[in-house]
C-alpha cells in the first residue's frame, strides 16, 4: 500500500519510523511519502492560507497550493482522505475498508480547514476516469488543531490490518471488534499475585472451555459498562 500525507508540519509524521509502522515501511509493506505543503507556496512568505470569503474568524487554506501538491500524486485508483471534525466518524469498519485500498492520500488541514473546492474538484467528473474517491473523515467529536494527529491515528489503525504487519496475526482475530463488537476481556500475566491482588482462579485452571466462557462474559460486561 502507498500512503501519501500532505501537511505543513512534516515533523508530525516522525513516529512512522517507529515500532510496527517503521518495520512495515522497512519491509516494503507500506510505502510512506510525506509532502511539505509549503514547498508549493510560491509567494514570498510561503503563506498557505487567507481570510474566508463571507467573513468570520480564522483562515482557510488556499486551493491553488493544495492543487499543486495533490495533482502529481493523484494517480489512478486513489482514496483521498480529507481530515476534518465535520467528516464521517472513523471506526474499525472504516479502517478495515481502507486497509484494502491501494493508495491513500491524507490531506491535513490546519486553521479553519481547506477551501471546499479542493474536495469538489477531486470528487468531480474530471476524475471519474481515474477512479478517485474523496472522503471527509473525523476521528472523533472534538476539535484538533489540524489533521496531522488524526492522520497518524488512522494510519496506525489501517496499516496494522495489512498482512505481515503484526508479529502475531492471531491477535487480529482475538480483537474485540472482530467479536461482535464486544470489547476485549481483561488480561493478566505473571506473577499470579501482585500487591495482594490475585489473578482470577479460572485462568490458572487449564480448563480452556471455561476460560473462553469467562472471557466472553467479561468482554460483554465491559462492553455494557462502556455503553
Ligand atoms: N481536524 C481537526 N479536528 C479533527 C478531528 N476531530 N478529526 C479529524 N481531523 C480533524
């Protein structure tokens, strides 16, 4: 999978070199490219934003600079993800869908967002032949200062679903969201007593049928508590 991210803060993406994401990148499972939007700003101050038409607070990111940044990477069969708190809520099902994509572009807006014509242009008929899908996505009902952190959240959730990224693919099967939406059961390791708190007896019993039953009950209880 190829992943491009366009941002005015490329440094935000340093964590892509760490841990599982770093390994996925080294082994060629994911091919990350981070683009500095300011490289496409030709004015003296390299400004990327201006005041909104119609008035109001804040600044809006300039469409022409986004166009220059996106055109060269907008190849056939691309999902363009525009991060905005007004977008569709990201969840595990969306992560699973994007994990089957060939090419993702994360457009990280700052300020009051990106001029809406960027979304309109790449969603338009001009691009139908090139098979471009545009998605406005939010990672939750709160406002971040920009889309960079939101992109990282999405990239981690999506890429760990790619074959070969997790050390033990079994963990994917065991995950809560693959179990009818139940959250996962609580886990314990050695020692069996820590600060006077004992691991539940059943887990030491070796009775796998009973352990599975107990875990399912615990997972369900947790899910109900979080409703
Ligand atoms: N940009 C600002 N807030 C955001 C959010 N909650 N999700 C995605 N992008 C954002």
